[in-house]
C-alpha cells in the first residue's frame, strides 16, 4: 500500500515497487487485495525478480505463499514483514520474516527463529511538523485502540491532580462503563497529524496494554520516542525492545494500577528525570527512522542476493 514508509522519499531507493490501488472503500477491502495481488503477480511473472519483498500487504501474504508453493514465483527469494502467525508449512515458503520485536523472536521455535530478522518499527508521521505545532500541555497522554487497557490507567490516575487525555476509536475501545473522573478527557478518532500534536504537547505518554504477551502498542511507543517523550508502558514482548525500564521511561506489569500511578507521578514530579528520559527517548528513536529502516531493508535484500549467488 502507498502509505507509511512505502510512500516516503526514503523508499524511492527501491525503484521496482508495485503499489496496490485502493479502488473500493478502505485499503484493506478484499476487492482491493484481489486486484493488487493479481497485478503484482503479473509483474512478478514478467520481471522474474530475484527478491520479492512484501511490504504493507498483510492480507496478500498467504496468497503469495501459495503462489510460491505452486512455482509461480520462480526462483524469487521472499521477504515478508511482521508475520507473527504463519504456520510451519507457510514458513517453508518464506526466506526472511522481518519482525519488530526481538523479544518475540526469542520465544519462538528454532524453525521460526531461523527465518526471523529483528528490525525496529519505523516511526510513522511528520514529527518536525508535530513538534512545531506542539504547546506546553500539562497533561499525560494515552492513545490507540487495539489491545489497550485504558480502564486500569483511568483508575490509576483517578483522584490525582494529573490531567489525562485519551484518544481512541470508540466507547468499546475505551472500555470505561461509567462517568469519567474530572481529570480525564477523551477524544475520538482524529487525523494522524492531530494525534501526533497531542503526543508532542504531552509531558508523559502512557501505552497501557491488557495482555502481558501483547504485540500491540509499538506504533504509539515509537511515535512518542521520536517526539522525545518519556513513555510508561506495559512490560510485554512488543515494547521491551523500545523502552528500557528507568531509561526511556518505565515498564509496568499488566493491570497494575498502582504501578502506573507511581511511574506517571514520578515522571510528572521530577523535571530532571523527565528531561533525561526524553533525551534518551530521542536517541533510541534513531533506529526507528525511515532512513534506518531503508538501510536495513537494502542490506537484507543484498544478503539474500549473495545467498542466491552462493547457491
């Protein structure tokens, strides 16, 4: 899809790109995927690439796996991105699986680890513009939807004098059944630029997750780091590669309201600690830039080409 990294100037070094057209409704629409797959397969059959890199086309990955099994991809080496649920049979048709969590890799079988490559998630957004639009907001920010545990965070800051601003999709993703405390303000889905402005203006960003095994939350975490914000988040495989406890922020056990409260209050009350975490956050975010991602992907493609030459 022509979005995120694949719509950036940094992606231009990969000149033989095929973008999936959005013809019907949302980009994930089945009809869009079918048309895009057919178009891409025709290009592959015509050009016979030595490496086929599947970017933001998660819905098509199983179709390309079958196409390779049936010999339609020729001798192309296949790279997929962040495919965490491929079975062993599907993985046999994949040469590299780029994933955004080293911690996840370490929990997998040897068969999965052999094909997995850790690369930091590229942070998506215009951070220069967001920083320019930011103001000195005296609040804590939490945003996102999938897998979030906003109720625990709301409960953690209930009764404090810390303003909490939440941006999420709906009442279902908010998950709070009753009246909100006076210090909590909720906004619903908004343009990405507005979302980033809320992050850039916050003192602290919190990414609370329901499941301690969750692979969600990475996007908001790397966006916060890229804006130099201390992050308090749930200790989970998806985020421990980005936030180190006591360095870029703090890690809290899932469902631990007291832990969230202690971490947030500590950062809000200690200006020097908050600034130091912000500096380390910016340094950590360098690995999540589009330029860094492009460098790593080019290196990976070259490694596969060299393997093919040796073979």
